[in-house]
C-alpha cells in the first residue's frame, strides 16, 4: 500500500496541510524510503527537493535584488567620485564592489547547490554552499584588514582637513546603503516564495495544531527540529510524541519529514549563504559607522588622528567577532563532525536499548550542509534475530527521533 | 584490538614513510599501481579504529570473528556507553578546541615533539613575524606607506601559516566523540585556505596592475627595493625548507602532503611576487614603459596557474568528491562483481568520499534475496572495496 503524498497549500492561512506521507518517488519495495532509485541520488525525495528549491529561489531572489541595488549605488558613487575627483569616494565605491563580489559568490553557491548529483559528486553539490560561505567570510576578514591599513595610511599621509568632512559624508551614504540591504536580506517574513505565511505566522513556537478535519485525520505539527532552538527542543519532542500516539493509523505518515514550511522557516534562521551576505553587509555598516566617527573627529579636530585609527581597529574587531559564530558552524560541517543538535550518546543508548541489538560501533554522524545530516553505523544483533526487521526498526527509530533520513546501517550477527 | 595479519608487514615509521614517499615521487600521477596497493595510505595501521581487515588467508580464524574482523568493537574509550560524562567532557574540550589557551599549548608541544616540517614551519613563521614587525615599525616611523602595506600583506600570510601549523599540530589528535573521523581534515582545510589566499593575492595583484596602468604612479616602487629583496630572501629560505613539495601537480598520499604543499606554494608565490617587484623596479630604472603593469600581470598569472591544481584538489576533498585516485573503471568493476553474485539483486547506491587524501570512506547499499547468508556477502563486499583502498565502509543489506 503506497499512499500518495499531497501537499495542499492553503494560501489563505499560509499553512501546509499534508495528507499522508509515504513517498513513492523511490522504489516500489516496502522499504522504499530507505533506498534511492539511482546510484547517484542526492538528497532527492520529491518533497525535500521541492522545498529546497522553493527556499533556494526565495534566497536567490533576495540576493539578486541586493546585487542590483548595490550595482546602482556603486555606479552613482563612481560617477560622483570622478566628478568630484575624490579618492575617498572612489575607495568607498571599491568597497561596494567587494560587496557585489560577496553577493555574487553567495548567489553562485546558492545556484550551484541545486545541481543534480553526478557519479563524481555522489552527495550532490550542497557543500558548495558551505565553501561559498567560507570564501565570503575570508573576504570579510580581508576587507577588515584593508580598512585598518587604510586608517594607518590616512595617518601617514595627511592631506588637509577637507578629508574629514568628505569621509563623513561618504561613510554616511555607505551606511544608508548597507542598512537598506541588511533589511532586505534579513527580512525573513517570506515576501517572495510561494504562499509563505506572513510575519504573524512566522514564529509559532512548538506544539502541534490539529486542524481542519476533512474526514481524513490530518496532523500538521512541527516536528522536533534540532536547529538552533535548543531551549525548545525537549518541549517539541514531547509534543511530537503525543502526536504519534494519537494517530496510530497514520504512524508512517507522522514519522519522517513532515515539516510544514512554517517549521522550516522557523528552524532555519536563514540559508547559510544569505546569512553570509547579511554578515558581510552588517560588517560593512559597522565599519561605516567607525569611519563616520573617525571622519567626524578629524573634521572637528584634525590633530586627533590617532582616534580614527583606534576607532577603526575597534570596529574591525567587532566585525570579526560577528563572523566567529558562522565560522565555527562552517568549520564543524567541513570537518565532518557530529552536528551540535544531535546527541550521539543518546542515540547510541537508545539503539542499544532495543532488544535484539547487542552493540553499536563505528557510529559516524555528519552533515553535508547545515541541516542535512547523514548517519552510518554498524549494528551487532543477536544471532537469532531477524536482520531485516531490526534494520527497519533502527532506521525508523533514527528517522523518528532524530530526523536523520539518510542512514546506512550494517547489520552483523554476533 | 587485534589487527589483521595482512597489515603486519607494514609498520610505518616516520622515516620510512618519508623515504618511501620520496621514492614514490618518481612515479607519475596516473600510476595505477599506487591507486590499488595497500601502501596507498600510510595511516591505515596507525588508526586502530579503522577497520578494514578481512583476513581471507587465515583458515583458522573464523571469518568475521570478533578478534579478527573489522567489524569489531574497539575496546578503546570511544564507544563505551556508561561514560556519558566523558562525552560531555570531550564535547567541551572540542568546543574549546580553538581557544587561545589550547593554541599556546599546542605551540609549546610543537617545540618539543613536532616532526621536522612543523619545526621548519615554526622557524619560518617566526622569521616572517619578525620581518613584518620590523617593516611595520620602520614604515610607521619613516612614513612610507608602501612598507606598511607590505607589512600587512606579510601579516596576513603569517596568520595563514600559523593556521597551517595549528592544523598540523591538531591533526595528530585521536578521533573522539564529536570528531568521529579525527582531526586530519584540518590539514585539507588549511590547504584550501592557503590556496584561497593565494588566489586573492593574484587577483589583487591584477587589480594593482590595472591601477598602475590607469594612473602613472610608478615612482613609489623605487625605494621598496630593500624590502623586496629581504622579502625574497626570507621566502627563498622557506622554499628551501619545503623543497620537496615545490611542484605544481602533486600526488597526495596523505593529509600532510596537502598541507606542506600549500605552505610551499605560499612561500613560492610570495617570492615570485617579490621577484616581480624587483624586476619591475629594474626595468623602470632602465626606462621601460609600463614595466610595472607587465610585471604585475605576469606575477598574477603565474601565481594563479601555480595555485589552481591545489585549489581544485583541496576543494574536491572538502566537497566530498569521489576519490580521484580510484578510477571509475575500478569502481564499476567492483559493481559488476557484486551484482554477479547470486544472492545480490542489485546495488542501490554506492557512495565514496575522501576524508583526507588516502582515507576513503564509503557507504554501499545493496539489495539481497531473502534468507541468504549476509555474512559471506558482507565479507565479500568489504574485501573487494578494501583492495581499492576504502577504509571505512558501511554496507547495508536490504532484503527484497
């Protein structure tokens, strides 16, 4: 019996009502969901890939708008700088150019991560997102260094007081531009994208809603999601269990990936590339503030040049501090470490508590990108146990409890 | 935990690995002998948790017995369940892995116990730091902006080299709960970061050349000759230290290869840049027009070509590309051999990726007929892929 998956989007209320869930996109065997049809299947169930594509196109749209805005502002600055024959304005235009470069990298990573998996890249191209984010962050660091260098150069070559006022104005303009783009990139409440809920639905916290009984019992609930909401984790875990018990017939439906788009929006802060671009813009605004303060000080009292340098150094340090968290996430993914949100010990304990399982070893949990987790382990079972049954049990347990859908389990007998 | 007999013949000591590595240098990149042989990775015996061993030659030990097979419970501290506090302890330790204190301690450890490349790198870094501080101070006091910019460039480079050193030191740690494959990926990451920095440098040199083309301010390069020459000398010392790795295309046997290669390319690119500046000054003094643009462009292109292969290789590792050293023909041969077995219906998926060059991880999912003995199938599949050099393999057998 293979149920069909239907996603009915009720755009008026902005929720996703999902009716049943065995995804027939892959083989016709009963264990259909755990085997992908082709050798080089990426992470392609019908559901997740379309959700991914939605998310991706929404983020790409945001970034594209940001790039276009940036280019417009940059050309304005270049024209103004050439007309006024001022190096400061041209330098700021160069900074905007670096913004464009960062956005371009993010756009490219976003686009590339949607490519189909090939035999050479059997897991798909999702990692490109992470590498692109790494490159963006390197650029942020590079730019911070360049700004500090410029501050020092300003001290060495002092060419008169007019410098201060000009600096101030240019930096103010840059600040306005950056704030506009930060708002654009950070604004999470789903303009663009298909029928995403409006801002008021954005943050439904935990629990499940039983809604719109159409004869078939349907549950829309927010599964225990593991990303960045550790405080609410246990709460939602408990609720999801309740949902499981009340719908025994649809047990297979409620397990697995029944995330509504609301939950997806709420659990992923932002796509990591959009986050990187946002950080870049944020860093630029912080530094514009610093340059503005420096310019104001030089304008007001040209002797206190050293304060400009101190300001720049301080603000550069702040900018670098904002990147630390994302850098840590990136590093953890790139080093194939167990993702923070998954407790490997608990998983192992839970698996060993099953009757037929004797021991677990070679447990590896790692993430392809933030949010897509894989697992591989060897399970030793009792000699007389039914391997296939245990395999199903283990896979369902992992999928249910930890929401890891790409698992490879090697069953060995004692 | 006992390791299989098939590994007894190789006990890699540091010296031996250096020598056989040097000997292997004569082989071309496409030498297929190395792709298949077990010597492909020197690290296999050193990591007790990596399994691979199916000893098919020993008739006495039952196949897949606990004492012999790969699928053994390691008796190490990693997997015991009642040490949940250990997990939190180690989790905290790993979370603080990048803290400053651990960084200082790792420096001290290097001084005592590093291998010779680490010591050389440390010497290089100290030289660079000393030189760049001197340049910065002199530049600040005499008011020459060129010196200050050069000092900044050097400082960035030093920061990267320090990260490489840190990667070398940390990668020796054993795998723990959070980093289940170990820490060697850091070396690939540092290679990638170095390559990225060099790409940035090449790009910025191109921009500088363009800038010099548009505006004629070639004069200020003249008094940087002394600094350029000293820079060149310092970097040439670095190239001499890492002379084994001064090639563009390199076969990477293990993680350290990639890291050392990236460090060597870094200092090589820096010396090319200094040489280019000296050349530009000399040509300018000879009166050649647009000498600066020419030299900068040349240097930029040279650095780009130098770095591209390393960038692609380390990027491939980080992107989890299929291992480049295992040719697809070998993989399809394995595929055919497995499907030819009578109890196998089909292979659903087989994915391989490299953790570091030389350490291949795979996960295979096959569909078997019901009721067959999965033990023989498992052992066959493991043996087959082990011969290709796949260390960690997980095989899922689904009944159809």
